[in-house]
C-alpha cells in the first residue's frame, strides 16, 4: 500500500515536471483543451440563464376559459361549479363580461373602440391555475374543458413561454451534442499529445522496460499527464467563462440602470465548475490510457 | 541458476544467431562467453534476460522457464538481474545519480533508502564525485562504470554484462574486472560476454566459447 502510494506520488511528480519542462507547448495544449471545454460550458451558462429568465417572466401558465356568448346565468354557474370541483384546478378567478369591458375601456388605445360598441362583445371568462403546470397536463386539461357545453374557447396563456421552453429543449440537445463532440476532441488531443511524448521518451521507456519496469509503472506518469492536462484545461475554461460572464454583467449594469431594474447573468456554479474539472480530468486520463495502450507495444522492444 | 537446452534463435530475415545451444551456469559462478564479433554472445545474453525469445529450445533462469512465463511476469524476472549493456543505455537527460536511482524507483524503494544505496553504488565504481553530472559530460569509461553501478545497485542475484570493457584502455578494463570479481565474491552469479582475452586471464573464470552461434565448453582455465 505504501509502495503503491509512493509510486503514484512519484508518477504525479514526474508528470508535473514534464508539464513544466516544455512550458510553451504545455500552454498551447492547455489552451486548446480549454477552448474545447469553454464552448459547451459557455453555452450551458447561457441556457441556464435564459431558462431562469423565462421562469421569472412567466410565473405559472394559466388557462382562460371563455364562455359562449349565448350562455345563460345558470349555465355559467354550472361551468363555475364543474371547474371548482375539478381535481386539476388549483385556483379559479371569475371575470364577468362587464368587468372585461371595463378593463378594455381602461386599456390605452382600446377605449375609443369599446365606447363605439353598441353591445358588449366580450364573453364571461374564468382564469384557471392548474394544480400541475406541466405542459402536457395543461394541454389535456384544456382539451377536456373545451369539450364542455357552452364553453366557447379555452386559451392556454404563456404559450410563448412554452414555445421558448421547447426551443430551450432543442438548445439542451444541441449542448449535449456539442459537449459529446468536444469530449471526443479532448480525448483525441490527449491521445495525440501522449503519443508524441512517448515517441520522444522512447529511450526512457526502453531502458526502464529492460531493467524491470511494469507496464503500470511506465503508464502512470502519462496518465497523470493526461489528467493534469484536462484539469488545467478545465481550470482555464472556467476562467474563460467566468471572465466572459463578468464582462457581460459589467455591460448589463449600465443597461439595467436605464430600465431601473437589476439584471445579472449567473456565473457557472461551484458545483458545475467542479463537475467540469472532474469530467475534463477523466477525459484526459482516458485519452492518455488509450494512447499508452495503443502505442506502448510499438515504442518499446520485445 | 541459468540453463539453456537446445536453444536456437533465428532472427527475422532467417539468420540463425544461436544454433542448438545447451549450457548451464550454477549459482555463484563467474562465466565468460567468449567469441568473435557476430558469434552470438549478445543474443545469448538477451535470451537469458527475456529480451529475445528463442525460436526453439528451453531457457530456465532462477528456476523459471521463460518459455511459459507470462508477459506480466517478465519485469519481476528482470529485477533479479543486473544488465550491463554494450551501448550503456543511460538516460541522457538525467544525472548520474538519477540514472542509478532508476532501478530502485521502479522497484518502489523508499526514497531515502534508495538514495543511500545509489550513493554506495556510485562510490563502488568511483563516481561519487560525479553524482550530479549528466552522462554526456562523462568519459566513455565513466559511462561504462555508471552503467555497472545501475546494474548492481539493487543487488541482483545475476549480473549479465555485454562487452563491459569493449572500448576501454587496459587500466580501466582491469578496474572494471575487479568490480566484477568483488561482486562475484559476495555471491552473485556473473555472466560476461566478451572477446577481451586479457580480462579472461585476469579473472580466470569458467569459459564458454561461442563460434558462429554454437557452444563449445572448454576447461575452466584461461585459454
Ligand atoms: N536484431 C537482430 N536482427 C537480425 N539479426 C541480428 C539481430 N541481432 C543480431 N543479429 C545477428 O546475429 C548474429 C549474432 O549477433 P550477436 O549476438 O550480436 O553477436 P555478438 O554479440 O557475439 O557480436 C550477427 O550475425 C548479427 O548480425
Ligand atoms: Mg555483441
């Protein structure tokens, strides 16, 4: 166990020294890895922020139930009872047609039109908050209520929010694809970097093999190098994203003064940053492992 | 300790470097494999160290049949051996000290213990003053001695040396001969491939003559 730890500590030290021995190419590699990671991380931050904004702008989607114009008072109160007793209805607000007309008169620009009307063209309406705001539940509820007698039309409010949600879903799929492609490229970058390293360290690999090094001993520093590359690239990517978000927030402060509001783009969270680093290190490790497995037999004798 | 039975080694290309060789070396012996250049001496040493595999025949080292040894076990076999290579195979980007530390690092020695052993080995070959020197700054004889220090630092049971006095003048060669004698006297089995007759006269080992890949056992006295 002690010897094992010692081996690992030495391999890690050797890998660090290798990173430091050729600072320029190491820096270049780190930047390439960082860009591969910063792209999906940045997109992730953008998506999270848009999603958050959508959620604050449209609290809960609502259904507006328009009663048929020719419905009698009794028929309206029947609809009222049915809605109250429906298990999916959490809250209910009745908007009588007179109130609706008042509202319309008060609304700027619409006043004149309302005045000109001989009779009230607006129907009675109910505004329904559903118990479960999930889009498919809402949609089923709408179809159900629309089929009731004397219900003219059921409108799903905040439909735009749902559409945006669907767009965001596409965005998330795109993010996943992008992240997958770039994860492959990160593995490819470490794979190739390790291949070059193994070529330049051909003699060392040969000599250590001849004097009794196991494959594990030879592999270990390369694995640490790969993981280190991923980790440093991940750190740099977090730095990129953090800088971009901070700059954006600086610009937003001026804009939000103009509108008397406080707008701010949320940073990549600590948890997400930690996941990014772990993911990057794991991919670097994987790339290095694959590279050593592929090239060890070719680089060394036997 | 080492036993070859009807061993033939044919290199890719068809050349038979070792032909039906049978020989046996006891624990604690000092043996010289002697023959002209191209006789097959290096190939024999490589067969013993599992660097080359025989085309046919059996090689047993330290009780282990190399033919049935799994690839994973070969590193552990080599840790019982000390190899002095004809071309030294030193690492040129590391100091003399680091080069000697290498076998100990591979075997997971404690750093402090390893450093002590490495210094002792460097001292034995007279290179303690060159601890920090890079191999390129050392003379050919010093490089040869550094290679020997690396081969003996982990106190292997068997020392295999390929032309250890190859390009050294007589004084250096004598010095290195004494190193091998001392190592043999503390119990190690020493096998040296060489065509240096003076060295053979000085150390008076058992001689095994090799000619065109064939083994020819002579008397233990110097030729
Ligand atoms: N890797 C190799 N591939 C092909 N032929 C080789 C190889 N190594 C050695 N030989 C040939 O085998 C013969 C014996 O070589 P070697 O064992 O090095 O002899 P020695 O060490 O006695 O000079 C030589 O003819 C040499 O050319
Ligand atoms: Mg030779």
